[in-house]
C-alpha cells in the first residue's frame, strides 16, 4: 500500500473511532441475596451482624448512582467491632471483596457520617432534576408490626415508647417516616423533621387511629411514591414490605428501615417456615434502593418460628436482627451505633453473565464484622 493511501486509511479509522458515542452508564448496584423462594423453607440464614459497605466519595467528581456510568457497583456497609462500635479509618486495602468467589479490587471506600454532606448519589440526582441539593441528614423509616396478641403487645408498646425517645437523639436535619402493618399497610407520615408531629403519631395514631391523614412533604418524599389503595390490599408483612421498598427505591441515596416486628412468613408443620411470594421482589427492591433493614423483634419469647423471616431480611440488606424482650437497651444502643454512619464501597463490575452474583466482603489483617448486602444483580 502506498504511503498516501496508508495515511488516508489511518485518518479514516481515527475519525470513525472518534465518532463512536460513549456507552451509557449501566445499572450496577441491584443487589440480591440468597433468595428465599416462596413456598421453599428457609435454610441457614446469614447472621444479621454482617454490615454494609458503601463506595461513595463525598467530594469526588464521580457521580454515584445505583446505576453508574462506569459500571461500578455501589455497596453500603457497616463495619463494627465485637462491641458493635463502628470501626473508622478503613481504606480499600483493609477489605477483601469476592464476587462469585473471585477476588475483585475495590475502587474506593468512603466513610459517611450522620453529619456528613448529602450522599453524592442523592446530590447528583437532585442536580440533574434541576432541584436544590438535598439537606444533610438521614432518612429513617420506623415500621411497626401492630398485633395485640399477648406475646407481642407488650413489646410493641415498649418499642413505640422507645422509638419516641430515639427522636431526641436525632439531628435537626434527620427525617423520619412512620408506617405500620396490622391487617394492611398504613403510612402515617412522609419523611419529616417535625418532632412534635412524629411524637403524636407514636403516642396516639399508630395505636388508636385507623386512617392516616397523609401529607406529601417536599423532596425527598416517600408519600409521593406510595399508593394508599395498594396499602389497603397488602395482606401480609411481605406485601407491606414490598410496597415500602418500591416507594423507597425511587429516592436517591441510602436509607434505613427500622422494623419493630413480630416476624414474617408462615409455618408449616414438619416442613418449616415459608416466606410469601412478595418477599423476593421486596428483597430486590430494598437492595436496589439501598435500604438497610434493622429488625428488632418485639415478641416475648427466647425463640419463635417466625423470627427467621426478620433475620432473613436483615441479613439480605446488610442490617442486623436483635431481640428486645430481655435487653432492649442493648438492642437500641446497637441500633444507634449502626445509624451513626456507614462506609460506601465501589468496585468495577466484573465481566460476567447477566444475573445475580454473590458478594463476600471481609476485613483483612484486623478483627471486625462487615455487614453488607450479600449479592447484586447486573
């Protein structure tokens, strides 16, 4: 080939390459944990003490969303010592990450404290929508399973009171939503920082009222994405959890759901406990929406069959399960520490077949427990 033709060919190839558009960002963090199929008994559960690791640098230029342009996977994680206290100062080399059993290098590890700037994912989403950046503060849902059965009512009443006390320890910019389930799902209030309103709901409405007077608050709004008619049709805790998860996943950033409950699933003699069909979609929506569930069992019993459902959802989302009938102070102190902050981890999505992939995150060279989601989809 003559030199002029070769130069022309190289120029043509360069122009063609330059014209190729950048690939759009692909959803990365749709986690999934070991699925408990409805009508299959629950097998060995992962301990709820395994925290979530999340990868978002507050001042970095990278825009973190659950779907990231560079195909990064985002994981919220909590790392605690033997006393349940957060372990601070960790960097990527302190973690070992495996995806489907293969080692994968972390891109970033960022600690997000309760008084930190807004989650970068939330900031990017609001700016893209032309809205003002969200204020600082946490988004926390109190979700009560209401039941007047003797083994449950005492713990339920106690947790209503203790949840009210928790409000005094929240920051001015923290926002709380309250929901309950008895025979169907009720959303009593959108995310709000109005402490007096929250106290009135906990003192009276959840216990005595039957119809919430729900107002849609400014963004981020849970009520905006919640369908009260669907809530009336929710006939199981799993169905109620699915509706909350679907609404929460529409809001950017990480969220926490504190479930003051008596259990999930149904028990079949000689077979075991089955989670209802809605649990699988609920789990996927919770993980996709970066919702961590902390399950506090109100049942007055050292063991009961339906606690495995609470253990399952906590383990699947990177939270923990704790009983409250004997040592409620310890359970609530542990919750307070867990809500004080978390790590955001990111890693480049490996080239794998599309589907569900197992996550295994642990510390290297130091003691501690990592609580994080157990899988992602992508």
